C-alpha cells in the first residue's frame, strides 16, 4: 500500500484528483469506480475544474458507483444518484448512459445487485476505484461483520452508520435502513484503488491500514491490504498526527 499523508482535506482532494485526471488522460475510455459521502466531494470539484479549465474529457468514461440506498428515488436529494449528479456528472461531459448504480430489484430483493457485477465485467472491469471509509471501517456499505459478501447485493446498515449518515437527513428516522452495496469481491477486483480519509473520526480505521499487518472483516477496509495496487491518501487528522 502506497501511503500519502496530506496536510489537510484540500491537499488530499488535490492529490486524489491528480491521480484521476492523469488516468483519464492516459485512458479516455477508462472505467471508474466512484464513491459518495463527504470525503470525495473535493476531488470531484477538482475534476470538474479540470474539465472546465483544461478540457478533461469524460465523453468516453464509464462509471460504476459503489452503492445506493434502497428506499430513495433517484431524484431524492439524499440519494446517491442525486449526489453524483450534483457533485460531478452535471459538471463534466460524461454521458448519462455511461453512469451506473446498483439497483434494487423489488420483485426479487435477494437478486438485487446480481446484474451489477455482470455489467462491470462486461464493461471490462473497473480500472480505478475511489473509496471513502466509514467511521467503523466500512467500505461502500460493507459493514463490520463476521462474514462479508463477495458480490454486490442488499445490505442492512448498522446503527452507527445510520447515526453517522443522519447528518444529511432532517431526522435520524429518515435515514434508509437498507442499501444495495458493491460486494468486497467487486471492490477488490478493481485494478487500482485509491482510498481517501480526512478528519479525526477516521483515525481508528486509518490506524489499521497504517499498521498494515492484519486483515479483519470487523474492519472491512483492512481487506484492501491484500490488494496489490492501493494508494491511501489521508490528511494529518485522519493519520492521527
Ligand atoms: C457512506 C458511503 C461510503 C462512504 C462513507 C463515508 O456510508 N456508503 O461509501 O465511504 O459513507 O462517508 P463520509 O465520506 O461522508 O465520511
């Protein structure tokens, strides 16, 4: 794991955006794995700026988002569809049909997500994946547990994630309790992974990565220690410095 310690959120975002900009320039048909949450917002801002100022071209780029809440319509301001549109898609020239999200299958809930992994394979696999980290070490919505799913599917959020994500909703009761999340196998198949973490509330999860000696499903992000090409970009607060 390559580790970059940035001074602050801004520097973390800048460094992450540089990696993405460079990768898009080298491969205009790149398949990106994208994340939501507050962490990648700054990186998306930089990429939108790269498009506006330097003409960074997203017209051939495909994207697969990590997750989506089950009970929110795509137009809901807290849905991840809406988030991506607001923070990136509406600001660059990505083609809407090239952007993908895992979908809930109402008729066969247990099959939700199955088609998603196939679609990723058909697109040639994810070349570059960005990940944020939940305070409890979750990635996408793979919550700490004795067993983690390999494939994309339906997940139930933990109370701690519901509490953490309630800052985006009027009331904690409004936070969806279920989501469709990329599985651990889906994530770890990406050719390159960039993990971002900012702020002291990510310190415990980041410490496990910095230690680098053990993996555990109780801190799902530690499974990325097994991946051959991961860059961790953290700010000083998240690094515990
Ligand atoms: C959500 C998302 C994760 C994200 C996490 C961290 O739970 N499903 O993909 O990494 O939040 O969010 P934040 O970046 O706001 O701390």
